[in-house]
C-alpha cells in the first residue's frame, strides 16, 4: 500500500488504492468493476446509501447479470462525466489531463472552484537534507506542494502575497534549485524538468500578488486570447494568458508603445537598411496598431511603423537572393523592405486585417517629411509647417482658434515656453550659437539618411547624437518620439482639452497640493514668473490628477512638468507626463513612491557589484537612500544646474532608467576617494551636492539660471567644473554594459522586498496605534493583524465581485486600509472567539459586528475588530456581561423605548429590565471599556420631553401614572444610582480624628 501510494504521487498515476471501495462482480466472473471509492468509512457509506436509493431497486427489472453489469457501468460513467462537466464548465480550452490535475489540487488542498490552477510541475522539496519527490501546483494566489513518500505525507500551501524573495541558484547541497522565502521560513525546490520556465512563472504570479498589495489590481483572465492553431499539450488557457502578458510587457517596453497594445505575433526576417545598404537579420513584431522590427545585434537597428501611417503593403517577387520579400509604404513616402519571411501570406493577411480596423481619418501628418522652422523670435508665434509634430497635434489645431480652456483664464501655451520667454542672449551669435547650429545640421543630415518622425531608423548613430545633446529647437519633437508619447497623443485627439475642461474649477486634495507647489516650480526661470507659465503648469498637473486619481499629484511632478513645458506645448507636456508616470517610471509618483524605492534598491545592488569598496561605506553612512530619491524622482533637475540636467533628460527619454542608474554610478565613482574619507552622512551629502552643483554645460545657448545648491560651494578656491558631456561619456565607458532586461529582472526582485517592507511597516504602525487600550500583547496583535489582513485579501481574490478591493483606499491611514464586512467577521468569529458555540453563533457574531461598527458603514477596521476580541478574552466578568446584555437588545430600535411602560412587559418583567439596565449601564462616563460604543450613549442619553409628550401625559391623567414606573421615574433613579456609584473626593473632614 505504501509503495502504491508513493508511485501514485511520483508517477502521477491512478494506481493508488483507496482504503474503502465498492466493487461490482458477477457470480461466474473473476473481474471486479470499481463503482465507488472513499478515503474514510463515512464517505464510502454515503456512496452506498446513494446506490441503495438510486440504483439497486432498478436492477431487479433485468433478467441476466450481463445486462446488470452493462447498465451499472454505463450509469457510473455517465454520472462521472456529468460531474466533471458541472465542475469545469468554463475551462473547455484546457486539456483533459490538466483538468484532472486541477480537480486533484482542489481536493488535496481544499481550494474553492474560483482558485485557478496555472500549471503543475514534478519536483523535489528539500525537507532538511532529504528530498521529497512530489508535485508543485502553481495557482493564481497560492504555491502548493504535495508529496506522499513511503507513508510520509508533506503538504505545503503558501500565499503569493506572503513571499518575500524568490531566487534561482545552485549550491553543493541544492543543485540548481528555486528558493522561496517567506517571513517565517525558507523552502527549497529542485529537480525540475524545466527550471527556467517554472521560475519565470513563479515570478509572474508573485508579481501579480505584489500588484494586488500595492494598488488592488487583482488578476483577471483575458478571455479574448486567440485559440492556438494546434492544440497544446497540458498547457492551460491561464498559462497561455500569462505567457502572452509577459510577451506584451516586453514588447511594449522595447518599443515604448501604449499600455493597451497587445502583441499578435512575431517572426524572424531581414530588413533592408538604405543608410548602410545591408540586410539586417532580426525579428518583426506585429500588433493591433504597429509593425516593429528589432535587430539581433543590439543597437544595430530598431524600427516602429504605426499602421495609421501605412498606405501600401505588397508582396514583391521572390528570388534566391531575396526570398519572400514584403514592401511596406507610408504616408511620409518611406518604403521598408522585409525579406526571409517564413509565412508571408499569413502575415500579409494579418496586417490587412489590422489595417481595416485602423481608423481612416488622418490623425497626423501629411505626405511631406517632418520639417521644423529655424528658431523663432520671442515676440511672435512661429508659423509651423503643417507636417511638423506641433502643427499636426490637436493642441496646435486648437491654438489657431480663440479657444480658452476656462473662461477668465489666460490663453493656453500653444508652444514651448522657452520660445516665448527666451531672453536676448549674446550666445546665439557667438561660438555657442555656431555649435548649436552644427548640432541642428547634424540632426538634419541624420533625418535625411534615417528618416524623420515615428518611422525613423533608430541605430547606434542616433544614440551618439543624443549623447552629444539635442538642439533646443528639436528637443520637444525628439522627446515625444523617443518616449512614445507622440503615439498616444495622436491616437487621442481632443482628450487633453476635454480633460482640462472637466477638471478646471473642481477641487480636491490633489488640486490643493498643486496650488501650493505651483510657485515652487523653477521660480528662477522667467517662464514661471508670470501667469502664463503658472496657468499652463496648473492645467497640465490638474488634468493628469483627474486622469489618474490613483497617483493624483506627487511632489517632484511639478519640477519635471515645468521643464517639459519649456520645450513642448501643453498637450505634448501632458502626454510626456503620462509616459513618464505610467510607463517609463512606473509607481514612482504614488503615495509611497514605491517605484523610486525599487530603483533605489537596484542602485544599491549595482553599487555592490561595480563599486564594492565604496558600497559598505555608503551603507554605513546611509547615504544612498537619501540621495537616490532626489536624483531619480526629479531626473537630476533639482540637484544639478538646469542647462546640464536637461541633457540628462535627453538621454533618459532615449535610454530609460538604465541611463539614470549608470550616471548615478559614474557620479559615485568620480567622488570615491573623498567619500571613503567621510565621517558622517552630512559630509558625504555636501561632497556630492558640491560636485553636482558644478556640473556645467558649456555648449548651452541659454543664459545660466541661478541654481539653489550654489550655497554648497564654499572656500576660497574656485570649484572644479565638470563638463556634463564628459560625465555622460564616462558613464557609458565604465557602466554602459547595463542591460534593460537585467534591470527589469532586478526590479522584480527589489519590488518584492520593498512592498513586503512597506507592509511590515504598516503592520507595526497599526499595532502601535491600537495597542494602548487593548489587552493583547504586541506579538498577539501582530498575529491577529496577519489573520485579519489574510481574510480581507481572500475576499479580494475569492469574492464574486470587486467590492472588497474597491473599499481599500491607499490614501487612507494604514489602520483604515483593510476593512472586513459582516460575512468575513462571522468566519473570524467562529474560528477565533471563545463564544463560538451552538447554532446561535452566526446571530451572535452578526450582533457583535453591529455593536463594533461605530460609523455604521457595514465595515469594521482592525482596531474595532481587536477591541471586540480583547473584551472577550481579557475583559472582566462585568464587562462581558454588559456586552452580552447589549447583544441581546433588539437591534435597530430606540434602546430607551425598550424599557418604557408602553412595551408589552408585566410589572415584574419591567422591574427586572430596569434592574438589569441600571447594572449594565452604570459608570459608562467614568469607566472606559473596550466595548464602549454608541449603545452606551443611547442608554444614558436623556431625551428632552416635547410639548406633544406633555400633552399626551396630561390626557392620560394621574390614574395611569400610578401604574408601574414611568419613564421619568426610571431616569430619576438611574441618575440617583449613578451618583451613589461615583467615587467621592475625600476632604479633611472625612479623615479620622486623632482620638479615633
């Protein structure tokens, strides 16, 4: 039996023999047919009773045993098929073996039907130094493991929200294993057939759980996935969904596409690049609105073709040199040649289908190439050609009409504020002006060779030009292209104008914070010393706060947005802000700046790797956590002179967070000797602040703007200036080998650590807040908090609706973020309280819930919950009796009316009720009980007698007042008894005399 049970688990077979079975056998046959099986006597008895009631009576009508056997077999098979159909109505795409595994998982671990299995793997769990071979089940919300080896059973169930670390490593003891860490334990799993696939899936599921903790985004399966062209063996629809999500995220991040863009497929091919006359091997990616290409060699060539720009897609003639070529032409007269396509006909059909769905209107551009005018004068609005990004944007169209977003406001900024507020600079005609013209000419040559606009070939040459600094006249255009903001802007015409119209004049906490920070945003720049710049900044920030109320407004957004407005018009600045907050710097600007903390952790990890001798010193001083937030949140704009910081922003929009990290490493590396000699944090901060304040841009044509950190420069010696372009060059030479994929992998690891650390901080904060008036110890409160939070989270992913998730507001204090309803409280009451017994337990739980729910919103927070628990466990006998008495009062009635003579009580019952009331409601004002609530106030409040009441009493006459005890007498005696119970203050007269 032990051997059979072990084989069942290891081989995933049905060989395991159940301890109880019902068999069918005919008299002359040696064959037994299994009718039912059970793990306990109770279960098998239940099966037998069903057979007696539904099957045995029918067998009497058959003449021979063969007919009986055939009937029984058919009946049992039919029942099993029907049961499986009922249990899995929505998983028809899943293969049969996977359904069996899912049913086994639910039965083994007691999971409800709403808990979906994603995949399962054979592996070993290391218990001590002994491996236990079994099966690892990965569900949406849990990691489960089961092993039955020679009579020893191992069952593990871990929630993904409890995982603090996932690592894939190899040691002598654990060869190529996955380590799963929680707050309480470390688990090791090894001997996977495909450890990389398993680890990747575990990372995805843990990431979904962290997202749920961060902003209540629970997992919703994508039902619109196309069915596979051929059936996939043992791969569930949910696993396909997660694989598709991972590919979509990578695709969007690589090409900076909108968040709702979904990859349809990709294929190997070659692209003809006219600038170097070569066929570059790579991959073509096709989605609903874009065709993209990425070369195999990094930085060789990237290409993005929006389908809205495509005019012709045609198959060219194949040849031995150029097999299966495909030509794609755009409105800007550019033609792209792809070749070596494996399934060209199918690809052309897919592209044609997507083109038919693309709106026929022209959201941007004409047939001419993008061209920008030379620098305009500060007195007049430049007249841009219709093919430029600014001219064809929705805001530009609005700016030609006398439109104002809000009556009484100043007009909108229809172009970059720098063009309107540029001071007359002698630099324009000097060497710096000539250098700026040379930069513009270099970019114009690049546009001629590589194309201009969204369909530009992006190569290593493009990156070299960005590193040398983008000319001021092209900065807005290229920021929009490299960030992907241009795509979102042209596909949402009029969106910003509508948002501004809806948001202006409405006030909330975000708008108050925006108003407070408006005049702190680059106050030294003339563009923000007048109402035009301030009003534009107000509209952009307010519009974004209403677009994304989860973020609303966060400090540092004003500094970044003010710089965007210098080079772009309002609408472009808005979409650049969207790209920053929602794609390029995810979770940076929420209430807990989680994204910045995650990248801070990456920075610390990279410091340990690249600057090991400095890392330990910086940790001891605690400097990295201080500097990195200000550097990352404002992209160095708040810590570096504006002319230099804007070059950092140029490279950031092209490279992403990778560039910010490598520049930060270069800054530490440049100051390593001084930092190693620091004695405290203040000294290190002064060294870095002085260094950053002297990073200069000698090529800037704008006059220098006073920098706030100039105060850090001290001493008689002139400070050593650092050229920004030398700093950027050094960062690429020393730390340019950082990869975007590696950073994303590190982000996942740090996100687990940061969010779990924030959750621990929240737990400690809540426990400290409630510990004063509660009888539980701190350790007990922490354990209760874990149980309370788990019950809330369970309702989020096992509930039928998202009401539980909706009631968690991240802006609320920690104590109010997790709240449970009556049904959840009843479950906790039954499992935790000493009063849970008998059939009346749900009623008692419901009444206690109403008693604890002080604000009557049908939800209780953790403090209200532990108040009730503390009273039951640590309250004295009197308090417990008081609570039980309150729980037995009729709910929803005026409690004073319960004891008036008008109720249907005889004199003896009335007297008993009054005695109980006087006992259970005394001293409420002087004695604060954990159970004090509005009920106590109701029992002690004295309602004023109205004129109507007095008239009714006079009509009844004196005879009726003599019967029983009137409400006035009841309240009179209550006051009398309350005075008697009050502790009288002793005076000198009460002290015993010497003779006594």
